C-alpha cells in the first residue's frame, strides 16, 4: 500500500513561519543545548535513525487514525501515513525499516475464529471445530507489518490452532470494533513482532462449548522469515490457573523481543492484581527463552518482589510500560519492594548462572518536586505515578510519564533517568537545566493563578527514544488539550 505523502515538505525554519511561534518549531544555534522540533500534529511513539543522518519517527494519527511516520532529513520534515491501517501501533524497528501496524479485518483474506458445541469429553484437547462466520467482525482489526522502503503491508493472518495450549484460532473482542490481534513491539531488525491476541476457548465451566467470542489472551511471536517468507506465529505457553477456572491456562501478553527472537518479555494475567500466594493467578512479568534442545519457548518469572511470606507480588502492567534491549539481556519496568511500594527497576541477565539478577532500584519518585506543579496538584499532595515509556539500548537513558492527581482529575508530565544522574528528574526541568531556550520560550508551563512558571508544560511527556538515545519523541498526554502544544522531537545533544 502506498502511503499518502503530506505536501508540506519544507525546512524547519519555514515551518516555524507557517505554523507560528505557538507551534514551537525552533532551531537552536547552540549545539550543546537540547533541540526541540515541532512535528505539527499526530501521536509519535517511537523513533529510529534513518539513512544519511536522518530520523524516522513512528506513530499514529498524523491526519487521521492511520499509522504513519515522519522523516527528518537535515532541515526537511516529510510526513507519510499508511492507507488502510486501523488505530494504534506505528512501532518502528530500531533501524527504521519496518513498523508493526494494524489493518482492518475486512482486508482479505479475512480472519475468523472457531466454535464448537457438545464437546466430548469436556475440555477436550482437540475438539471438532466449526469456523465462525461472524467473529471477528469485518469492522475489527488485526496485526500486520509495514515495509517503509517499499510502502507495502504484509498481512500476518490469524493465529494457528494449538490444542495443547487451548488455542483454537483467532477470537474476538465481543463483537466490538476492537483489535483482536495486537502488535506490542517489533524487533530491532523488524523480523519479529510480538503481542497479544484474543482466542477462541472454552467459555463454560462445563467444558462442552467453545466460543469465538471470549476474552482470553495469548502471547505470540511472529517471524517474518518463517514459512518460506510468508511468516508464522508461535504461541507462548502459560501455566494453568490455580485458583478458579483451573481447566484453562492463564492469559498472556508479549511486550518486547530480542533482535534474534530468542528472548521474549511479557506477562501472565497482565491486567490482574491479586493477593500474594505461593503461585498467584495474577499479573507477573515473565520471560520466554528459546530452548534449542526442545525447540520450544520456556517461560520463567522475572524476580519482581515478594512479601514477608516469600509470596510474589502481582503488579498490573501494560504494553509500552516494560522494555528490553536488543540483546535480551536488560529489562526496565516497575517492581515492588517489601513494603508493597513500587519503584523503577532494571534487571540484568547473568550469563554465568543463566538467571536474571535481582532488580536494581532506580527510584520510586522524582528526585525533586517538579517546579511547574500547579496549586491543584501541590494542595492535593498525592505522589505521582511513574511509568517508563522507553529505554536506550545501553540502558543509560530511561524516559517515562509521571501522572499527577489534582484530587478530582489528573495531569501527566514526564521524567528522564540517566546513569550519570542516577535519579528521576522532571522532563521539563531537565531540558531547562540543560540550557534549552526552545523549551522555555515555546514549551513552558501554561500558567496557573497568574503565575507563568506554573501549570502543565506544553512539552508534555517523552514517549519514545532511539536505541542510541540521540532522539526522543513525545507529546501532551491525558485529558488536557493545550493550544500550541504539538508533538515534538527532542535531540538531547542538540544538532
């Protein structure tokens, strides 16, 4: 599919004139200062170096809900988006060659789930299946891979049937216009895509009926080079439940993958928090590692905190809140300490013992209170909820969001952690401390109670970072709609 290219291919300085200073498109002369570049519109969530010193930025909603990308080459900014894609995605490979996107299920060949009734014996591992003629609906969406160089989209199809994992083809989100196969990440070279999918499964405690309209997830990895280059899925195993519905396996979701596809980071029951037990049916971070001897992926739990009885805590996680480097040897996410408090953590793989080291505590909050907090936040007095949104491949730079309560609503700023500072610093205050006049002039606080130094900064939150840490993209998150606050590209070292 050919992308629709925006006609406004202009220099950054000309765009500043065209969009106005409120759009904040600024080119600094001081190379040592962070440089801020306005993207005009859209929602970027990933960034990668392009050819000849350019940058490619992936995201969604450039002019509609389609996945798309910006390319910054010198001072020329071009914008393109893929026709026929659904909402979300736009996750770039580290080399900027591919993106994980979403296409409509009306695109042939349409994907369906499976049904079965009168299953005998109950919970049969291999029942006689009947293809659905209704779900997933044509209005729903599924995963695909976009080749940016050829402007083509490769259909990933539907899930395979894997009886031993109780997977009976692609399911549906209950007849809604949702995404039933969701890509959550793409490998650094673009070969592998991982995510989660709704599946057809038993929907009754009797175990005699399979429905294509269930809410069970399975984690997957898709290899573009398998099956003669047509691509193929592998479903990740999860344990059987231990509390209720013990006939079925725990749900699973995959969030990151190594460049060689041998290590996949994800979670079981990723959206469920529960009381710690010896083996809880709840959200726990897991790692699947390829076992060449058995030709299967083997799941292990990432050490993520235990209570006084030694029982593991559960902590709900989402896609884009857990990150892994291309080698599959470093992970960043939130962890829980022995007081049940969360903190930003980093895990490293010990090749000698073939285990993950205990998480390193990088901080549970900002080192200093953000200077811009309005009175509605400071009088509320609730600490911000921090969530990592990106990590450089060497782990020396971590970015994220900081969600503040006003005791009635919320506003979201950002943070950055660097190995040099070893602390979480407010994103706006960090850029100001680095001498960015662009930020203070065009992306500062919105003002609060007559104080121009207070109120949510227009720079918003950092959402994606290149593998080498040279570029960061972001925008304003949450319910705020702030005039003059377009999505941005930040070059921390200038340029």
